């Protein structure tokens, strides 16, 4: 679609990752206070009633981590779990930064996207982790195993939990199925702003996810030329959040860019009841109708867009093209 047609991009906007040996980590934990952090305390006082007390994802591969390779190692583990076998050594050139002795979060997110998975990155909560694990979705978390003024960054894969013993089960460093108390885990995760990323398949549940984050991550696949991979995610988003206009909008724009005007109009039509207050949605819909030769309907739709955004230059330009075609 022409350059002034509006789409969403550049959603995900970084932290330098380091690795620390387990022996040093243990000594640093002695400096941590004894008070129970708030999320753990809430889980202890009010355990979730809609998930089991224990859950462990079977079949998550484990690779002993080389020094500073926690990023490539955790990616290799979740990739293989999802059916793509890549070694940490083959992944490392994409994201390992020698001068930083680690991998940036943006590179982690991008590496997942390159494998055509939806790269769902967000700032989460302990309860969200529990739900994702219970849905058999292993999650990469960023931890600061040091202190706020002396950060020691580390990636681990959360693959299980035990609410009875108040522990998470991780693949971390060179320890498989490492059990970490929730209090300690929450503190180390909190010092990394509760950041996590998951590699999702279209068929996986979205009940523990945010609609805008999910839909935006789908658009990110389109932005790197993986439109066919993005389509089932956007369709899943429509199933999960049918009132969110953005999924219809992105699907319609994608098909227009592929010169499939009929399919684009179908998606604009399906989402019209939810996007009829968005001038960008109406503008693009009107432009698609114009290119399909339906100038009468295009004029009706663009008038609605003008009522919402009367000074928008894109809307005004579309109106001018429609009027020119009519006359």
C-alpha cells in the first residue's frame, strides 16, 4: 500500500546481559533481606484457585551453559522444545556481544522472531508465570543476580513451579531443573523489571497474555518479511480478542500489500464494527474500496473518517483521490 497508508511498527523498543558463576551468586544471596516480597506474599496468602499447586513442563531440553552464553543457551532450549533444533553455538553469532559478555534483550526477541515464532516480550508477574507454565509454555526470564548498584544479569528458562514448597523450577546456568525459592526468584526478577520473553505457536493459549502486546508482536513478524507466519497469529488474536480492531486492520493491510484487494476488503468488513471509530482504519478501508472500483462506498467510508479526523492529511488525500475518481 502507498507510503501514506498507516500501519503500526517498531513496537518493541535494552539491557546488557552478563553471566555469573553459581558459587558467587550464592554468596550474594546472603545480602538479601528476609522480608517476603509482595507477589510471593500474595501467592502464599491467596494461592490461585484456577491452576494446580504444582506443574512442570516435560521435554524442555537442557544445555549446560558456557560462560556468558545464557542468552543463546536459553534460546536453544525453547527452540528445541518447539521443534527447531539449534545449538547455542549456532545461535550465538546472532546475538552474543563479546564486549558486553552477553546478549541484549532486543537481540533475544529478534532471534525468536527469525524462527517464525511470535516473540512475546513483556514485564510480567509471578502469577502470569504460573499460568504460562501451566499452559506448557516455557518462559525465558531476565534476572539480576547481583544488586541494584552492582548488576549481574542472567537468563534462565522457567519450566515449572511448586506452590507447596514455594519454588520455581528453572534450567539455569549448568543446573538442570534447579529449584529456586519464590522469594529469592522474585527479588532477582524484580531487579530486572520482571522482564520475560516466550516463543509462542499460533495454537497456544492467549488467556495469560495482553492483546496489544500479542498483536504488536504479530506485526513485527510482518515487518521482517514473515507475513505468512504472522497470519495465523493475527487470526488467533481475533479469536481471543474479537473486539480489538487492530488485528483486522493489520490483516487487511497485509493482504492489500500483497495486492489481494478482495481479501483486504473482507478483513476490513469483518472488523468494521470495532474499527469504525478509528480514522486510520476507515481511511485504509476507503482506499482499498477505491482501488477495487467501489467509489460510492469509498466516499461514504472516508466521510466517516473525516468526521473523526477532519485535518488528517492522509484522510484528506484519500478523499481527494476518491472525488477525482468519481468526477
